[in-house]
């Protein structure tokens, strides 16, 4: 199965159910009291981060996320049932954006949720509108449409450590040796086509999440090889572990090549805490490995830990893991201390505003405003009484007054919002 870490889906929240327009049937009475019930609310679309999900591959077969609609209201004041919210499980590290790139959810912790499309409210049935002045309301509200968005979902893995190096450096072998992961290993370049994740146990208490990134080559940041697509996964890892094959002719230039690619992609990447490991050293004598370490020390940032390891013999692995775990904990503590505002932006209609604007063009008066447009969406324009209620709302909100001030006359047309379907006569 290939690794899908970027998908486009459509999120369609449920519509609210229509309110019911009905009157009690009573013997010998033409029309009894109004008894139309309210419609139920449409379901929200909610993303929930889950450690049980590793990729976004499931969305290849599920391009549309559709929540159920609320049920319409019934006779005898029966309220329609509200739809269940649709909970969509995504991997931890999923970022959701809408068309203009605005981030609407950034799910970094297991169980975290974000509402990405709100279901519409159910419309009120005519029984709702009974009052001393209005004994037999002959209208009911329509359900409000649910929100709908084209969403981009992108998985940003939040591994603690990313393994970077040229193809064949021994990254996947190391991961298989120190973690539960079982990645493919082979003696040719680009064996790993997509990142593998594994958990390495350090001492029974601590563990680190390691990401094995496909091999990088010179030009990776410009799209050469496979690395480019995956460089962005490194962005969120705390520590970068460089793996360099001891059998390279020049370990220093290999190290520099990889660093240059990281820098070209994103300059901040090379400021990450790093650990360097020379791999496959089981066949080398101490003098040779010491020499390699010495050379690398000159090229590496001050204080960078350098190890000589062998996944085959196991030498050096324990020491290296301890060093990595220490650095990861340092970074974690640091991040914890200055945790940025983690509030998640959620798209919602609930904080409606009363503000409105009236503009007129000859005989057409247009009003825009979140709250009034919302009422218009819930109005049945085929029903004179429904429209009358909308007029009442506009009168109370002072909107009609503003239109009069602008010169509206009987027979002119009022439009609410941009939709010409929401028109009626003044
Ligand atoms: N002698 C020896 N060979 C090793 C060691 N670790 C890995 N190898 C070999 O090196 C080759 C490449 O190993 P991989 O783990 O697939 O390398 P990689 O860095 O994941 O390669 P890509 O996925 O192509 O980027 C394989 O033939 C491994 O058996 C080691 O410690 N000693
Ligand atoms: Mg590999």
C-alpha cells in the first residue's frame, strides 16, 4: 500500500430538517390548532486524531465526508430527530485546510477533535410561532443548509527523530533493529519509498518515535530522487539523526551534501538538534572509526554527538539511543515551557453577528449580514406568512428603517444576501 499523506476531500455537513406546517385534525373543525413540530439539526463533520491511524490512505476511497440531515418535524408537535455527528478518524499530525489555504484544524494529540463543518439548524414548525397575537401561524421554517467545504488534508508526522541520509545508508535497517517497525531493507538505493514509523524503547520508561525517511540525494530539495516529498516530515521532528555509511569514500562530503539539501528546503531544518552516526562499522577496527569520527567532528556543529554503530552487530546502538532520547527530552521540555497558543480555529456559524449592510440599486434593496442571511436561508419564500415573519425580523432589527431612509417604496424588491432566490416585495 502506498503512503498517502495529502488528500482532498469534500466535507458536507447535514442540513437541518424542515419545520412542519400542520394543523390538528379535529372533527367538525376545518382547521384545529397549529401543531407542526421542529426539524432536527443536521450532523456536524468532526475530525478526530487517532494513534490507530497511520496514513490518509483511507480517503482515497472516501472522497466525500457527508453527515446525515436532520429529520423534518411532524404533525402533533413531533420534533424531527437531530442527525448524529460524523466523526472521522485521521492520523495524529493531520492538518486540514480550506481552499484559500487557511488552516481549520491542526490535530497534534491523540483524541483531539475539531469541527470542520457545522450541520444546519432545524427549522421551527408552525406550532413554535403561536403567540397571543398569532393564533394560527400558517408558515414553518426551512431547515438551514449544512456547511460545505473543499478540504485539503495533510499528514505531518510528529516523530521525535527523523533518520536522514543518502540511499543505502542503513536507515531502515537501524529502524528495524531498534523499534517494532519492519520496513523493507535491500542493498539498492531507494528501497524505502515512503516514511516508516517505529517506536524505540529506551529503558522501559522512555521511548522515542522514529521516522525513517526515504533516502536524500543531491538536488533533493529541487525534487530529485524521492526525498523532496518527504522533507516536510522532518519539519516537526525534534531531533535529526544523520546516518552515514562508513564505506563512503568521503564521509564528510556526504554529510555536507545532506545538510545542504535540508538547508535548501528549509533553512531552519539545520538548526535542529542533531546526532550523527557512522553506520556498518562492525568490520572496521577502532583506529579507522576514530579517524572517521574525528573528520566528522570538524564539519559538525559544536557539541554534536557522533557515534559509530552497526545495526548488524548491535554495537553502539544503546549509547546512541540514550543520547537521542536525552536530546528529545530536552526539546520536549523546551516546547512544553513555551507552548504556543494551541487553540484550534474552528469554522462555525454559531457566533452570528447582528451587523448588516444595506445597499440599493434602483428598485432593488440588498441587505447583507450574517444573522439576517441566516434567517433568510431558513425562510420558505413560497409562503407569504414565512416572508412576513422575515419582514418582521427585519423591522425589529432596524433594517427596514434603514431601507426607508434610503428611499425604498412599496413595490420595490428586497434581497437578502447574494442569492437572488431570497427576494421578496417590500
Ligand atoms: N554490514 C552491514 N550492512 C548493513 C548494516 N545496516 C544496513 N546494512 C545493509 O545496507 C543496505 C541498505 O540498508 P537499508 O536499511 O535498506 O538502507 P536505507 O538507508 O534504508 O536505504 P534507502 O531506503 O534506499 O534510502 C542493506 O543491504 C543492509 O543489509 C550494518 O550495520 N552492517
Ligand atoms: Mg530504507
